[in-house]
C-alpha cells in the first residue's frame, strides 16, 4: 500500500511540476508572442513611446531566470505594468462598410493557462480591448516591422540580437502575412522548431540557415531569405538553364555558348547526377532551404541551387542515347571573363509579337511593353486567335491589352488588406475591374500559356485576360504567388513575402493553387530534344479543332 501511495505521489508531483516548469524554448516562444503582441497592440508601444528592441534585451535575463509559469507570468506582468497605464476606452466598433477576413486571426493563445497565469491573461485581454488605433492608411509599401532602421546594426554573434531578429520576423508573418492560414505547418510549430536553432547558432552562417529554414515554412513562392552567404563570390555555374522532368534535369537554354560548346552541351541533354549526387537527392536535400507555394514552383526554383557550385571542377553525369556519360567540367564564375557571355545568353533577343501560320497571332508577354501594344493590336486585330505566352514575367501591359480584349468593364480580382487597427485581421476590398466599353474589341479566341515560371503579375494578368469570355488557359500549374511583394532588409539579410491576399471576385483562392489550366500540358524530355514547344503546339491544335 505504501508503494502504491508513493507511486501516485511521484506521478502527481511530476504532473504538477511538469506543467509548471518551463524549458528555455517554452519561455522564449511565449515571450516572442507577448513581445510581438505588445508591439502591435499596446497603445504606448505601438505609438513608439519605447525603444521596443531595447526593452526586449532588458527583459530577456529576467525571462531566463524564471523557472515556472508563475515566475514567468510575474516577469511579464511587471514588464507590462512598467509601460504605464493602458486607459480604458469606449468599445471599438469597426466601420459598417468593413467586411473582415479572419482565417489568419487567432489570439486564443493569450488565454493558454499552461503558459500564463490568469492575471496575465486578463491583462493581455484588456490590452486587446483597448488596443492602439492607427491613423495610418494601409499602402503596399507598409512597414510591418516599424522602425526598420533598428535592424541594420545587429550583432549576430550576440544571442540577444539573434532572438530579436527571429522575434521580429516571426511576428511580422504572424500579423501581416495574408496567407498564414494556408501554410502546411502551423506558424506556432515553426517557431518552436526554429527558436532552438537560432539560440544555439555558433556563427552568422548557422543563424542564416536557421532563418532561411523558417522562411521556407511560409510556403510562398514570393518568399526568400538571402544573406551575405547566399552567393559565394567564388561560386561557379553550369553554362545553361535547365528544367526538372521525372527527377532528371534537362537542358532547355544555353546561356554560355562557348563554354557549352567546349563540353558539347546541347539543348535536350539530360543530367542525372552532379558530383555523384542524383537530381532526386538534390531535390530532397534542399526542401528546407527553398521557399515555394507548390511542388511545381519548388522544382523550378531549386534548379538554380543545383546548377551552382563552390568549386571550379564539377563532375556531371549525362544520359545520352540510353547510355550514361560522365564529364569532368569546368564551371565558370559570372564575374570572371565570361560574364558578358552569360549576360548575352540570358538576354537573347526575342520577338515581341508575330503572325503565325493559319492567321494566328502570338505575343511574348515577357518582352512586349506598353509602348508596343498599339502596334501589336494593329498587326493582330484580324487574326482568328491570339496566343499570349505568359510563361515569363509581363511588363505591365495588362490594362491596355484587356481594353482590347473586352467589350466592357469586368470585375477580375478582389484583395484582402491588413486591418491596421486590429493586427492579424484582414478586410476585403472592393472588386477591381479591367477592360472598358469597346464595341471594336477582339472577337477571336484568346489563348494564355502558363507554367511554373508564371508568377505574381503573370498570374494576375491571366486572371484579367480570363474576363474576355473566350479565353482558354493552356499549360501547367503556375507558381501560386499572387499580389505584391513586401521586401525587408536586416543587417546582411534580405527577405520578402506576399503582402496582400489576391482572390477571384467569387473569392476563389489563387495562392499556392495558381491559375488552373483549362488544358493541362507539360513539356517532355523527348519533346525538348526534338526542339518542340509542346505547350504552344497544343494551343495551336486547340485553335484548329476546338478541343
């Protein structure tokens, strides 16, 4: 009986004190949430009355000393009290013309009794009800970090500085990333995973890798995290561009002619290994380091990493005519004597628009500019169909071309913007229109070609062109990152993410999904080797037979 009683006492004590005692990660996770919450919600902090970064540095030693939930909560309560009284104001009633989008919004953590005492939760809730009210109008260049200049003199050898930057970035995404609800993994979970890596980082490179891994968890093809270590000044490059097809890399474009000739590299060549690693191994190895909305975009973005080497001599395995062939290649630096050749290779002159056989127009949306649109309209007005190739990035021509395609003004997109008076909440905007009254609009078929290279303005422009009514999308999944890009600089680091939510007028999502093709077609290795553009060929077939 005594043994049984002792057993239950041990279990009881472990249960009670297990819940009460905090690990360093638990304390820092909770501190991160409170620090960001006060930064955006506390009337005096959000107003800028305090150097909030310095405040974090001052409270961290006290946080570190706290051993239990009660001790931790008391530190936070005292911190809040030191900021001065939060005046109770009349209930905040949102304007009647606002419709909230709340899939991102969740402040339930402030009532978590495993993290906070009841009194602390009560204080946090009071601040929410009497929060800072901004007079600022949201604009695409909105600075969610506030006072970003503070982040240019951080010392990443300092644990406190690393914690500050991680806190700042995590809370920026927490409150001002419109697609937080679409992440594969809860953003809270990412904080728990990455915090120990940042805290324990031995040097700047370790810290960079930790933050880079964190940035990939937003699952946004607009997202990236660059640093001083992103590009090794001595990095070397394969003299061609490639696509990944069936876990192999296929050469699609030569960017260094003489260098490619020296190793007999041709369009259609298939690469199976680089330095004894298979392409599939590269794909899996880099998943935590490349940010993408979907698999198609990831495979597109990871190619750049695979085709870069820190050494000049690179062993490459090719598959030609059913046989494997290994070449010891010399890869060159963009900044050496071959840089002009790489530049010219990447900027080979391409036609803006042209007339194809069977009275079909073709427009390269990555080349044509606004000043060229009138000439394009004049040349292609009488065609039976126009193919708008958007497997690239357009040059702001959507409005002029939409006016040509549409007979009247049409709604094509609706946005969600951050609601600055209630951080974390978003509001729906009014629908945006394209096109105009035009009885002389284009009467032929409109074909839009898309693939994984189609991102942001490409996807948005495709949505615009879909309003023409006679539009068919042909190709494959796009990058799934619509809207503008918020770019932010820290000392030696640069990051970005999609800043506003973009939806069809019926509120269908585009983020991560991309623009869904009406006819799906992807290039094949054989087609590339035969010099075919299988996507364009499928479009021409559709124009002729209607299916």
